[in-house]
């Protein structure tokens, strides 16, 4: 399936084309070129998926990994070398589909959403760059290739968040996003170094092969500061993943990232890039489970906490994109949790499957939510809930599709979210009760804040929209993607995922546990929705009173528990003021001062000896005679 | 017969008196005289060494002769220059020739 | 005539031609043609080298040696291996682009005279394998800096020029004593590097003081902590092309020298005393990066980042394994290219806005898009974006250094890794401040974008950076194969 | 008496011939004819210099009083070149009103001085050496005081004559001790008898002080600055290269030939005096305003470097020393040529500030000055770099690494003040008291061109160094 290479090449070529010659093109031309190219890539990846799953299919009951393309890019040592290639296995193929689909939708959507924006061509070239890097990331054959594209993804995200580069807030946000993720990537890099040092390979296949024995054996009994080296390596790698996937406490960049254009948020910060962390863990899953199970537990708990934390914050946010951002964080946390609670092989690997499943479904309905929000913002030119309300009658399509997405994320059958979330919950149930109940509660919260959002936007009180441009339904170019994604969000749930994706890529049967999981989750979700309905459908005053009654806790949540402030303090006061400034001062004054001091001393000495040259012949003679006598004496007695 | 040491003591004394004079006196002519003392001390040395230690050869004596001659030349030139100095600064005080210093 | 000698001959001829030049036009013609000639030579050399390398397994190629001072065993001996070839290519690129960056100089004739003399020194240093000639060219390269900075510089130019010259000369004092030590230590029979390396042996007790002297001597030019303070002031005051050449090529003389003379000839001492310098370099890597974060003058930022990056070079050299050393040389190339690009652009911006203070600039992306985009690319290269040269070099260094068997070295490596985050911080800070955001100073509105000659130099460098970043194995192979001799020497102990 | 002895003295003979011709010409020529004095002197002396390069007989004359060897011939040639260059530089100065009527004297006196230096070099006996030194230094005093109406000049002459007289006194005192303990003044006879016993050591030290005075080593250097500043520039130039060089050669010979046995005694003495001399010279030079005074101190530190070669006490060392002096002659005279040109232009202003912006006004002169200064500072690719390198090699050859290192650090300091001149010429802007654009006279042009050629070529033409090396012979000359 060498043609899968074109899935990567196409967007790269588009990037170069639009990047170098874009400013000479007409906007529409550029946009259409980009979209068509993306469509081509999408078509290819669907072909790949079809061929992989149905034409080639299983051999010996297992979906085999295939590496259609691979070449050595840079050789470090005999064993260690970066290869660039394409690895096709169930999850990477699944990702191909997700990415290209969402990306294509966004391309379409942007044609009208970004219409007339300055730098339209730049926007499209960056989109293509992002798609290229993201695709390269998922098909990486080795961990270092993944790291390479990981960085590229980071940069393209940086440039897209900072797309409105004249807006200081956007610049700050992009900087923050890049630096925070970069900091996380440092962990990733060090993890790679440790891993490769002991195993002597970057190759995923070799690392994960038969129960990751290469790792297990090579790091046997090595421990550093009381923790096994394997655990260190994998934890550091998880740090990288946590950075991209916005796990607590590295999540702070994601809400700010909403400064970017909304379609970008949909593509990068909801559907694709932010799940890269999850994908990374899934990629190395065998290594985790066999070499460093303790790290998996860590992941599970961090995930659970993040999910709860983000959900709570989401409840109080008023900027609709921020609400979505926090819901994204919490949903990704779901995926992390289910990886954390997963076992290996067959039905034990339920969590693994569930996480991938949720990743798949989430991508669509979250993209839908963002695009929907985008079309709303497009209509009312504001992100704030208070400027919205009763939009249902102005923009029905957006409203309906948004509703579908909300149902999906709330986990109401038969929408896709229900199935994936259900699997996660049941996986959690069998692993750890505490986590299970947390996630159940979060499910309720999710339902609540999503419908709070929905009702606030499309129902509630009607706001005074100025007459000459009332909100209106977005043009077809924007609604069509919404509809397509809505369809996805309805039906993807019915795909029988275990058939295709499982921890050891051997299919197994997963059934919905109505009694213990499904019913409770549905009930919880419905309660959430009902509460939201009561509070917000009519736009009553109750919420404010409740907020008052909550007092400090409420304000804390509004301020996202002051984490941004903490980070600010650390970076600005601690690092900048307490490390950088002193070092710079030390350099200028101590070290440089020493050098200048040398010169100064010489000058002073020369000034102090000038008296010897008094111009008095007799002094000269005196020195002469004494000197010769002295020398004689020294020569005699030494 | 006088011992050689006596001569040497005398010459050494002369030498250091000369040096002292050179350093102590202001008048350049006096300084010239001190110089003469120094050089004569040296010449005494040569003569004495030749006479007492190496009577076989005349090397020391010749050295003395040459020394005297050269000293004379030296003095002549020195006088000439001192006169020139006097013409310029109207004094033969050695402490006054310190226009150039440091 | 040996092709290598042409690299010295061409600049000399340029000097002679410049003497007879009358008009600016002629001067430019001479410079451009000469610089392009050097480029072409460099490319041909690379091609020839690769062909030769395929057939012969000699340590150095195109070697030729003519006795100069027979009674002192001083010869004009030249020869190149992959590393020197890489360095020569780098130098030719930067000399070429530098010419375009200094298109409109006042007193152009004198300026270019010194410029050519500088390049004579640089090329001579890289081709020569005789300690004496090496040292001679080394100093030939140093001295023109004084006038180039003192005359055409800006700010406290006289102070900086003097400081730079004296500190580097102080370094070369250590260097010279080291060279004499090598010569007499190896039984004063030859000044030829290869001869000494392969047939002679320097007793360890001599190495114990010669190695530090030599390493320090070159290290000063390699901005080794704490002898780096000439670099910020020097760069800040130097004119554009001089900063380019100095940071791009001259600082590489340091790394190259440490590698070629100190490590190569005195492996025992390197093993024994390497750790001291390893710590120093480790410090300069992190230290330079941290100091860069708070700087407000564009050139100071890049000077300190150079300290950090060049520290990485020496750091990797001292790791004494093949991968790390390959990385070191690649880092020299990549740092040379991207710093040159940085300084070219800073010169461009400064020439228009007349300020280098990042607090007084902003929103240049709107005003001069081309320059700004180039600046962003340079920044990304310097913070190690895959696909640009910085990434491959740094990764090679980190992976290589981490292969060191000793835990201490691995921990140092991790410490060095941290620099990439800090780099990101100060690069993004700068970019965010000067390129993005609203326009700070209304006078900047309507300033012209890069003119064609500035574009030539910027584009030339960017092409080189991307080429190396996209196709690293070319450089890597070229260097890697030539490392065998020294690695063997180091491995023996 | 055997007149064939005189064949050995071919250089001295021809020098005498030139001297006699010029003297007669000076005495009997009308004032109108005197204007031809300069060219005639130059031509004659050029012939003499050329004659010096012809193959010479070597051996001893007058029972070992006078020795002529390949080495001495080379040294005399170096001195000839120096003198010739000085002759070419004096034209303008001699035209000035208080020297115009006695320009003949300058040439004749200088020639006598040179003769004295010849004798110093070729001496085979301490009496000869003494006579040579006096013949060299007494006329030098006259030259220093040559500008009759300039106070500084007179002062310089007075200081020089007084101190040199004293130093010769001290030296003779030492010689008398040596004579007393050995009974001979012949180098060849003394060599074997020299042992490290008190009287001899004291004698040696006093004798050493005599030569150290001419070489202006610390602590015998204090006169240098004043005399250099006061004397006419041409004389300063001559003093700084010729008499220094002669003294260096004489010191080298005597140390190797006579005192070879007591190297343990003189080695540390030279070690310390070279260290102190270099450092002191640099320290004083840093803060000079007057360029002649500045070069006085720089020449002091240069003398310290020369000692590095002498201290080696090996053929390599001798080779390096002679080579160093050769290069030093060219570099220093280039500098003084420029200085005298400027001085004549600004009638007597020798402040460094006079050089401000010189590059703008007289680019060629400033370039030559730059070459000279870089060469003195030991910057490649100029000759000075090579000579310094070889001096260091020679010292290092004897394991004097510490000494070399100290010297090297001092080169950094020296570079600092040399760069100050470069700064003045190239970077500083000229003001009303700095010199305007002018044309140097033809003779000076020639000398400057010669110097430049020397500075540029000597380093690269290894044959020169090798030729000197081929003639090196430590003990029989």
C-alpha cells in the first residue's frame, strides 16, 4: 500500500505551494487548492482503511502491522537511527481516517468562515502543514519519528493559535502553548534517550514486540532514586503526552489556545493534536503494561483528577469556546483513564479499546461542537454566552447539529458518545471503583455543562440583537460540514470497535453492561440535562443565586482554580527574576568585571610605577649602582 | 714593599667615593670629577694587578693607558655637552635637567 | 597546484584586486566574483573529496607538504578530511552571504580588504595540518576583527574591539605555549599534525599541562565559560557581516581547534582532564541560555545563545564518542548558518529601525514581512525545529552524549537538554516582542522590506539550513567517516 | 708587522674609506656643494653595504684581538642595513636651519659609531670590546645632543654621556676583577679559566651591567626613555636598533664564548632581567603620550624578548636572536621613518595625538606604521610574528616554558598599546593639531619602501633564517 505515502506528501506539497506562492494567489484559489488536496488525502486514507481492514484483513486472527514505506533518515550509531516510514496498524489507520475527515471538514468550513481574512493563504498553508505533521505523527514507525512530527505539530499549532499575530493575547497564548508543550517534550525527549540507551532501538515494533521483552529484559532490576528506570523512562514519556493532551497540571495552555480561529480549535485543539498524547500512550501500551505498570496507575489517577477538575471548571465558564476547551480536557482525560485502567489482551484490554473508541467518536462530535460554536460566533460576533440566546430560531441547522453533538458527548444512546463512554466506564468499574464513580459523576457534569451551553446559546432569554444585522444561519459551506459531522456523531457509535482495535490486535467481543454501567450513566446524564433544562431553558435567575450561595468555591472555579496565576508566578517571578536576572547580572558584573579588572589593574600598576622615571640622572645612577650590586649579591649568595 | 691589598683598598674607596660624588653633587662638573675618580680607581686596579699578579705580561698596563686616553675623550665630549646644556638652560645643575620624565 | 591552496590564494588575489579598485561598482564585482569563486571551489572540493574518499582510505586527502623552515621542521602542509571540508563549505557560504549583507558599506574598499584578510585566515586555518601555519592563519583571522569592529562598528565599538582582540590574543598565548609544548613534547621532530598523531607520542606528564593550555586557548574563541565575555560586547558592536563571519565561522575555529589539536593529539590527557572542561561547557550551555532570556538587545540575545550553542559543541566534543562528535561538527555547521542568518537579519532590521532594543520594536511582521518570516525561520532553526539544521545537530549530540557509559556524563547530558526549553523561551520572547503584536513605534510604519541583496544573503542561508535539516545524513556521513582516526586514538586508552 | 691581517678587516676598511672621503668632502667642500652631501653619503654607504655582502675572509687578526667570522659578517651587514635606512631618513631633518650647516658631521659621526659597533662585535679581547663600546657610545652622545638649540636634545646628550661614562666605569671595574683573577683579557684564554668563584662572579656582573646598559635592560634602562625622547628622531632610530643590536650581539658572544662555564650564574640573572624588562617596558609604555618615548619603552620590552634568544644558549637561540634583531631593525625603522616624517611636518610635535586620523590624511604612511606596529607586536603574516615565534621556540627548546609563557602574556599587553596607535591613526578623528596631508621626501620614501618590503618578505623567505642558521657557530669566531 505504498500509495499511503501520498497521504503525507499531498499536504506537505500543499504547504510548500501555498506557503511560497500563496500570497500571489487569489484567496479562493488558495482555499480551493487546499481543500481539494485535503479531500484527495482523505479519499486515500479511506481507501487505506478499507483495504487494511477488509481487503487484507486479519491473518491468523490478528491485524498485522505493515510498513509499506520506510527509509533511514539519520544514523546515530550502529543500532540507533531515525527512520522515516509509514506504519499501518489498526490505530494508525483509524487515526488517518479521523484526521483526514475532520481536517477536510475544517478546510471546507474555513472557506467561508475565514473568508476575507488577511492571511487567508497563510492560514491554509499552515492547515496543510498541520495535517502533514499530524499524519506523520500517527503513522510514525519509530519513537523518534514520532518526536519529530510531535515537534512539527507543536509549531504548526503555535503558528495557528497566533494566527491573529497583531492581537497581543493571541501572541501570548501561542507562546504559552508552545513553551508549555515544549517543556513537556523535554520529558519526552529524555524518556526517549533513556529508553533507547537501554534497549538500543527507537523502533515501535521492536519495543512492543512480544510483551515488550526488549524493554523488560534490558532494564531488569535497574532503578534510580527508588523507582525503576523503566518507570522513569515511561513516566517521562507520559509527561510529553500529558503536555500535548493537556493533562493536569500541564493543561493550562489549552484554554488560552482558543485565541486561534475557531476551525483551528476544532481541528487541533479538539479532534486531533490534543489526542496525540493518548495515541502515544496507546502506541507504547505494551511497554507500559509490562515494563512500568505503576506508571499506568499514575496515568489513571491523573486522568481521573483532570477529568473532574476540568469538568467543574467547565461548568462556570461563560466563554463558549472555553467551555468546550475544558470539556475537551475532561474528555481526553477519559481516554487517559481508560488506558490507565486497561489490562492487556482480549477482554482485559477493554480499556485500551474503549479509549481508542472514545478518541474516535469524540473527534467527530467535539469538532462538530466547535464548528457549531464557530458558526454561532460568526453570527453574533462574540464568544460570550451573555450575548447569545434564542438563536434557535435564527439558525436552526446549527442548533440541531449542536444538540446532536451535545447528546453525543452527554452519552445519551443511541449517539456515539454513549457507546464509547460506556466501554470506558465498564473498564473502570472492573479496575478501580473510585475511578469508576468519579468518571460517572463527571459524566453527569458533562451532560450538565454541555446543556447549560446549549440552552444558553439557543434558548434562554432573547438578547437585543441590533436590527440591521440580526443573527442569520451560516452559509451552506459552513452548515454542510456541520451536518456531515452530525451524521458521524450519530452513527459512528454503532461500529463494533473491538472487531478492529484491541490491545493485542486480536478481536474480542465487548457487550454493553446495562445493569452496572449503562443504566447508571444514562440516568446520571439525564439528571444533568434536566437540571440544565430547569436552570437555563427559560433563562431564570436561579443560577446566579446558586453561584452566590457557593461563594468562594464558585469564584475559584471561574478563575480556573488560579492555576494560570501559579504558573505566571513560577515563570515570571521564580525563573525570570530569581534565575535569569541574577545570572545575567553575574555575567555582566562578576565575570566581565574580572576581565575589565585585569585591564584596570595593569593601568593602575603602570600609573604607580611612573615615579621611578623621575628624569633625575642621579636617581637613575643610584638605581644602576644598587641594581648591579644587588644582582652581584644575588649571584653570589643564591 | 707595600702590599697589593692596600692599593686595592684605595682603588675601591676611590670607586665608591666617585659613585657617591656622582649621586650627591649638583654641579655637573663635580660629577665629571667623580667620574674621573671612578675611572682612575679602575685604572689603578689594572696597573696593580698587572704589577703584582702577572708581571710577565703588560696587558693591564696597556689597558690602563687606553683607559686614560678614552677617559680624556669622554671628558672632552662631556664638557662640550655640558656647555651646550648651560647655553640652553643657563645652569649646570644636574637636578635641573629633568624636562623629560615619566 | 593543490586545490586547497586556492582557498588561500583566491582571497589574496581579491585583496590585490581591491587595491586597484576605483569605484564601488568594481569593488562589488571583485567581491561577488571572488566569493562565488570560493563557493564554487568549495562545492568542487566536496565533490572531489567524496570521489577520493570512495577510493582511498587515507586519513586526510589532497595532502601536500612543502618544507618551509627545514631547520625547525616547519612546513606549509595542507590536507582535508570530511570535517575540514564541512567547515570550508560553511565558511564559503558565510563569506558569500556576508558580502551581500555588507553591500552598502562606507569605506567599502578598506572594509573588504580586512574582510578578505579575515577569510584568508579562516580558510588557511581549516586547510592547514601544520601546527605553525595553523597558528599563523589563526592569528591572521583574529587581527582584522579589531579594525572591522573598531572602524565600522556601532556603540562602544572601541572598547569592544579592544576587549575582543585582547581576550582572543590572551587565548592564543595559551595556544602558542601549548603548541610549543606539543612540538617539544613529541620530541621536536615535526610540526605536522598527522605526523605527531600517528608516529609520535607526547608523554602524559607533558600532556597534563599542554592539553589544558591548548583547549583553553581554542576554548576562548569557542566562547568557553568563563572566557566568553568578549562575545556579547564584540557581537553587539560589530557590523552585520562581521558578526556573521565571527559567530558563523570564527567561533568555529575554536571548536575545530579543540577537536583537531587538543583532543586529537592528547587523548590521554583528554580522558584524564576532560571532565573539568566538560563541566565548564555544561555550564556555558545552560548559563548562556539563561542569560539570553533577559537580554533586551537583539545582538546580545544572539551572542548569548551563541555561547550556549557553542558550549554544546565543546560539550559534545568532550563526550568523546563518535556520535556526539559528529553532532558537535554538525552543530558547528548549523549554528554557523543560523547565527549568520540571525545577524544578517538583525543588521537588516537595525539598518531600518536604528534600534536593537526589543522593547522599542513590535509588529514588524506587518512592516517587513520577508525579513520577519526569515527571522522566524532562523528562530525555529535555533530552537531545534525538525526539518531545520538545528534539530539534527542537537539530537545527534544528545543521543550521542547519552550513549556515554558513565552516569555522570548522562546526567550532564540531561542538564544540557534543558537548554532547548530555555532556547524556546527566549526565541519566542524575541519573536513575539518584535515581530508580532501591534506596531510599537509609528516611525517604523512604511519602512521598506529587505532589498534584493539582503534577500540573496538571507535566502542563501535559509536554503543551506533547510537542506541540512532535510537531508542530514549527507553531512552526517561526510563527518562521521572522518572521525574514525581520532575515535580510535581516544578508544585506545 | 703582517699587513695581511687587514684583509680580515674588509668591512672596517671600507667603512674607514667612506668615512675619510666624507670627512674630506665635509671639510673642503663649499656650503653650496654641501647639498649633495646626502646623496653622496647614501650612495657611498650603499656601496659599502653591498661590499659587506661579498664573501669575506674569516679568522683571527692581531693575535686574537680581532676576530672575523661568518656570523660577525652577518651581524655587521645587519648593522649596515640599519645605518643605511637611517641615512635615508635624515634628509628632511638635516635641512632644518640649526643642522643644515653641519649635516656632514652627522654622517661622519654616525660612521664612527658604526665602526665602534663593528669592533664590539669582532672583539677577541676585552680591551678591544671596551674600545669598541666607547667608540660607539661617545659619538652617540654627540648625536643625541645634535640639535644644539633644542633644550631636550642637550638634556638627552648630557644624560647619555654621564650615565654611559658611569656604566663604562662600572664595567671596567668588573673587567679589572676578571683580569685580576685570570691575568688575561683574551676571550680564548679566559674561556677555560672562568670558574664560579666570587671575584669572577662580581666581575662578571659589573661587566654585564655595562652591556645591559646599552641593551637597556632593567634596572639599567632608566636613561633610555629620556634620551630617546630628547635625541633627534633619526638618532633615536639609530640608537634603538643599531646600538641595541650591537650590544645584543656582543653580550651573546661574551656569554657564550667567555662565560660558557658559569652558565648556572648568568642563566637566572638573564631569566629575571628578561621577565622584569619585558614587564616593566610594557607597563611604562601603556601610558605614554609622546610617541618617541612610547617607542623607547616598547624597545625596552623588545630587548627583553631578545634575551629570550640569548638565554637559550644554543645554536637555535643564536640563530633566533640574530634573526630577531634583523626583523626588529626593519620594523622599528619603519616606525621611526614615519615618525620622523610626521615630526618634520608638524615641526617637532611627536605626541601620539598628532597621529589622530592619520589614515584619512596620509593613508600610505599610516598603513606602513600599521605594518611596523603589527610586526613589532608579533602579528602574522608580518616578519615580527616569525621572529617572535622562533625566539620562543629557542627558549622553549631549553625548557624555559614558564619564561615563554610570561613573555606571551606580555605580548597581549604590548598588543594593547600598539593597538592604541592603530586606534589613533584609523579610528580617531583628526583635529587641528594632528598632521595634515603631505608628501614624504624621496629618501624617506625609499627607506620606508625598503622597510615595508622587509617586513612583508623576511618572514616568508625562509632562506634568510636558514642562511643565518647555516653560519651559526657558538664558539669559534
